[in-house]
C-alpha cells in the first residue's frame, strides 16, 4: 500500500485576506430576475479540451447555444489561432448568426492581436470585443515584472487601439468589454483604477454601455469574499450607470456557481459560463446549474433547458467529456431514489401532486426529495424510482448473463428491473429465470418493423445511410446522414417521423462463441422527451444496432410514415 505523502502540509499556504467591509448589503438581497448570460463554451471551454473541437463540432455547439436562448456567445480567440479565425469568418460569411445574437471575441491588449480580431469580425452585425490584461499582484511581480502604472498603461493603450479599430468599421454595432484578468488576486482599489482608466478612453453612456468583467480567473476565497469584492467595485467604480458589471467565475474551490450567485446579489448584471461547467482546470461556472437554480425558485432563467438529453448528448459528443451521473440537474442519477423510504415518500407525494394538478394545473410543485419536476427536463418517473441491488437489479442481471449470455449495461439493468418487478407483483409469486428472459424478449425485442437491407457509404464529412424497413404496410426507405451509422439512422428517422430523437446510450456484445454467434446491441433513445430502451439481434453488429433503434421506436407512440414504392416494383 502506498504511504501517505509527507509533503502534504497546510502550513505552506496562507488564508486569503477578507475585504474589510462593514456596510454589506448583498446578504439582504434576493435574486428576482435572471442575469444576462454569455456562453464561453467555444472559447474558454474549447481551449481547455485535450482535443479542441473541430469546425463542425463548434458549429453544432453554436447552434445548440442559439436554440437554448443565449444572446451573447463568445465564439473564440481569432488572433490566437487560425481555426478560431476561420470559425468566426464562417459564422459571418454564411450568415449563421441570428439578428438578436451578439458574438464576442477575446483579445489581449496588443495591437497586432487587436487588429487581427477586428479583421475576423468584418461584416458582423453585432459584436463584443473583449479586451484583457492581467492585473494581479503575483502576475505583476513575478511574471511581467512591471509596476502598477506600467500594467495600467497596457490596459489604456489596448483600449485606445480597440476604439480606433472600431471607428474604421462603422457598419458593425460594437460593444466593448474589459477584464482585469485575475481580478480576485488584484487589489480592489487598483482594479477599479485600471477599469476607470479604460472607460475614460471608451467614454460609455447609459445608452451605450461598456462591459466590465470581473473574473475569478482562479477561485481563491469563499464566495462571500468574492461578493464583497464585487459590491466594493460597484460602489466605487466610475460611470456605474454606464457599465454592465459581468462575472466570470472558475471552480477551483468547487464554488463557481455560488460565487456567481452571490456576485449577482452584490450588484453584478451579467454572468459568463459554460454549459455543464467545462473549462480550465476544474472548469468554468456551470450555466445549466445556475439557470436551473433560478428555475427551481420560480424565476424565469431566460434559457430553455427543457431538452436536457440533447444538451448532454451534444456537449459530450463535441467535448469528449462525460457528464457525471451526479451532476446537478443533468446527471443520470440526480432524480433517482434507491432508498426504500425515499421511494415510498416520492410515490406518496407524486400521488398527491397528481391529484392537486388535476384540480389546479398551476399548483406549486411540492414533492419530497425532488426539488423540481423531472418531466421539466425531459425525464420521467421511471427514472426516479430506481431499483438497487438489494431490490433485485443485481440478481436479475446475474441470471440474464449466466443463463442466457445477456450482458445488460447498467442503465438497461435499471430500466429492466422495473418490468421484472411489475411481473412479480402481478403474479404475486417468484419470477423464474425463463420468465425473466421472456420478459426481456417481449419488452425489448419486439420486431414490429424489421430491417431488410441497408447501404452505408462513409466520407470524411459524414456517413450516408439508406435502410429498407419491412412493415405490415409495405417497405419503407429511410435515408440519413450523420457521424456514424446510428447517428445517420436516428437522423433519418427523426426526419421521417418529424420527431426529436437523440441517442442517449449504446452497448454491444456477441452471443455465443461459435460460427453461429450473433451480435446483440442495446440502445437508450430519447424520443420527444421520453426515453425508451430496446435491444436488437442480427448476424452483424450494424444490423443489430439498426434493429435496436427500430425496436426502441416501436416502444413509443411515434409511427414511421411514407411507405416507399419498392414493394410494388
């Protein structure tokens, strides 16, 4: 066993000095409206990935952000890389930016970088130029080895360049933003001094405001200290009525959302963050959590997070980062009750809630252990009352694997255990292994529609798939494009049925070891906000996968339309 590290010594650190403040008002404030939101998924989030997003992935995230409702989106650091520059140009030249959305780009306070940033933004309708330079004590003294005056001069000179370049492109509706980077490690009076010097150059007005962004680039204190810093700045900064005070918190202490919430109480107007918290080190502030916290208090978050399955699937696909099952609001297990007493309480409360809503659809939610209604995020109650190993899930999975070779992934075990439990309750007797197997087949392998043939062509851009499905009404052809076979098939089915379909989970293995071994696949599909699990068998893995998706669709009330004329030819 490896010994504990003798270098683990708290004495090498010192506590962060609190703000000496006796007139705090923020503890008595209440958040009543949503702040302005700015997504930095495509810049701060992207730069933190081991494999930065491809142009197609960036575009997919951008479209998701627009659909969710972001009106300000930081789309990159175009002066830092050619891919970022090209992506900004693509958005502008292909007219992909809605009229009510403003794109934002980040630049350091250096003339060539600022010039390159404005070059990237040529033709943009609305744009924010986000200027920054580091002002913290440790950066001044150990990194740049410059005085306070010299650091301030960098900010002022950068502001002048931004102003001058903007004047050369008058057709764009410009807004300027300045960040004293590492604000939390900067003396408050000095941070205010630098910000005032910048706004002196930009001369904002109440009708043409400047954004002053106060980032916790590194989270160094408890959230209440950050709130003190924000309130102090709001009280002392010049031209407050012409400024939008913005927050950009990181999660080094695990308090990014809390710091942002307290910063709003302290007077801030705007929050920058990412969907599900991706970002440098421990991540950016999680907009999903912050917005859903407002939602749970009856406040309109002004973001539509109702299709959580799509948000998770898109972010996971584009970032290659899995969402933790315990992630607030979004995680697979956050509405799950494994405890028997919790299950009983939820059942009873939901029974009461169902009757209450029958009498009054506007009645307030009040269910034990569930802060919000899972249906609001596209979840259902089958995902709330979950069966743990003591309730039989582990035993069911063991029987299926040992007796029949069925290796169910965990999410299918959870779904299947409810069906077995219902059969046990209906029969009021022990369920034998062959009955469990029969329940599996009748639940997940119902082939109402069957895969006849399929044709797959692959390219660098996308996979193209054409599938002929045999139904009682005749043959149907489904055509689709996507990143892989299943993505293409789900896309084609979505178009055919005019439904919102997202592949949530997938697993596969072979049954048997001889020449007659067949493939079996398992899928979990979100169809119009409801989840359906299914399985598929075939001689090849692609055929099994396509059949599994088709079987999941058969479990919903969505029907495939438009029979082809192939059968008649």
